[in-house]
């Protein structure tokens, strides 16, 4: 069982136990399809997904002791 | 016995002695058996605890301050009761535990009536009769508390709950019984909520309930107690928060978190709640439905809970998904006290 805490990017809690198992292309597409992206236009939303995935993954993949700091 | 003991024993005493001298082996066996029966001192239980001394450290019950209901079977371990601090911490933890392991503290009792009746008595004897107790009275109590309408609606659900109960007096003595080495509540036979009343001059029972215990032995013979302190008052009961569907676009659902009484929690707790874990369940299959994100939606005083769109698309029209909020323990740990979220069911159009 994954006990890591979900990262929060721009106020959005992203389920990285779910998206982290996907490729970036697949994850960002699913994020867009789910309707969780921030932005007014489709372009903005996809850009946000691209950035949010990178940020969330970096946070999620940090070693546990580093996250505590 | 009639062979040896006559009604006028004095008159027949010489004859009795003479017959005893003629007893056979079988008669001696009978006589020995009778001697055992008459030796009543040996019939007392060697485990009797009866004594009348005054313990050097004891307490007498004071006025009732509160009750702590507990889900049936909840116990405080020897570790929980090792110190007052450990006990208080355990009560606080269990107050936000998952159902089945939760305690429900109420420290605002306004009125207490002991409804325990006198034990039943009956006459025994033939020529001379005596009145003795034939049945124990069942301990029963009525508690008036500092209720309100919405609260009493929730408290009234006690009628269908399986509960034990601890009683707390105003010296913070917590009274219960013992199960093995563990501290347990008194078993509740019936918890009955009275209907609320419009206020009268005597308003202490405006909101009240009655509790009848299941076992007098627990209450009288195996009653134990822990003297805590006022720190126990920090253990508080939970308030229900109903999640309600505000709107949805595909599987992206905006939900309101409305506490009993109508308070919306979003403007108060904002991102403290959206940072916590929400889950979802497909009610048609029982399988989990992945929640892919949660975000605060302050413009709607709501939370945006996003369900996995692939699984959502695969649902048939009319299929239902239940969205569950964070657990009471998670909320409490995040400083969102003292609440329990109730789920919302969304239906695919």
C-alpha cells in the first residue's frame, strides 16, 4: 500500500499513486480528461497539466526523510 | 435420618445409642455423608472476597458530569490505563476513530435521574415467612443534556446503536467495568432518546435520553474506575458533515461540506480539507473508483473532487458512485475538529 502523501500543485491535490504509474504523456492527457486542470483555454489547461505533472512527480519521488524536512 | 433421629429425642435417647452400636458398614457410609452435609463452614467459596474494611485509597461517587458512550466492545488496554495522561490520550484518539472502535464523550449533562428501581422481593417460608430479594433491579438512568435540535437528531440514533457506556462524575472519575485486564464500559441493554420538548420552567430534561444497563454484575460487583482530570474534557464528540453534490461535469464533481445545522465548512477550513484524501466507490460493483484530484473551489464554497474519467466513461447511465470524505482521524490530525464526513452518492446521467 502506498502511504506517500499526494502532492499539491497550485492548490490541486494530485493522486500520484494513480498518475505516477503512467507515462507523462498518458498522465497529462488523463489529467486533462478528468477535468482537474487549471486554465481558461484548452491550451492553458494542457500546459498546466504538463507543469503540474513534473512538479508533482518530483515531490512525490523525494525520499521520505527529505519530505519530512 | 428418620432411622436415628426421633421427634422426642430425649425420650428415645437410650434406644438411639443402642441402635448406633448395631450400625452396619453401609450405615457408617451414610453417617459420614451426613456429617459432610452438616459441615457448612466448608461450603463457603474459598474465593470469597467479602470483607468490610475501609481501603486506604478509595473514592465515593459524586455528581454526574458526563457519559462516554463507546461502540460495543471498545476497550482501554492496560497501556491506555497505565497513567492518567495515557488514558486521556486514548480517549481523545478513540473519539475520532473509525466506527466500531469509537467513543462518544458527552460532558454537558444537565440533569441526572437514577431510575434504578428497588429489587424485587418475595415471601419465603411456610409457618413463619420472610421477605427476601428475589431479583436484582436493573440499573437505569435518565440524562438531560445541553441539547439542540440538530444535535438531538443525531444523538437519537443511539436507539439503533450497539453501545457500552462509561459514566463520568464531577471529580473526573470514569466508571466502567473490567474485561480481563482491560477497562470496558457498562453494557447497555437499551438507549432510548426522549423526544425533545418545548421549553418549560424546568428545562433540564428538554433534551434527554435514558440508558438501561444490561448487567447489574458489571455495575455493582465489577465496577472499576479511573480518576482522570479536566484534560478529559478536550475529548469531544463529532459533528456530522454531509457531503452534497453541487454540480458535476463528467466525473468532476463539486461537493459542499455542510455540517449539521447548515454550516458550510469550506469557507472556514478551505485547503486544510482539500489537502486530505478523498476516496470513491462504485456502488454497482463495490470496486474502488479512483479519485484523481481534489481541489478547493472557493468561488463556490465547495470542493472539486475529480473522479477518474476513464472509469467514469465506462459507467452506464444511472450507475452510482459514492464519494467519501477524509476520515475523522485525518480531519482531526489536520486541525479540522471535530467532524465526521458522511458520503455523497453521485449518479451518472
